[in-house]
C-alpha cells in the first residue's frame, strides 16, 4: 500500500474547494482517505492554503509521497510561514 498526499475535491460547479488528504494511492481521487492534513481554496484572492505542518511531516516520514500540486502548495506555505 503506497500512501500519497493529494487533493480531494469538494465544492460546487465552478466553485472548487480542496481538502489535502493522505490516501492509498489506489483509491479514487474523491474516495477513501486515511487522514486530512489541510485545505486549499483557489477561489479566494489570493488562494488560501491551511496546513497542519506536524501531520504533513509525520506522514512524509512514514513514506507518504505528495503529488506535484501538493508539493508546490507545501513549499509555498513554508516560504510564506518563514517570511511572516
């Protein structure tokens, strides 16, 4: 079982809202997940990302690989947190 950290889509049509979740790599995008570690709201200006950094690091140490999009969101969130 390979774990991935990826986006899970919520919200209505043309109003996307995503939850950042840890899931089995074989489960569907909006299917079962193991843990929720944050949210991403691309509709707001600027887009809002909330992360539970301790959970993200714990899951990464357990071998969970972030998707390309989530990897970028994590990097942007850490850069923002360091400059604030």
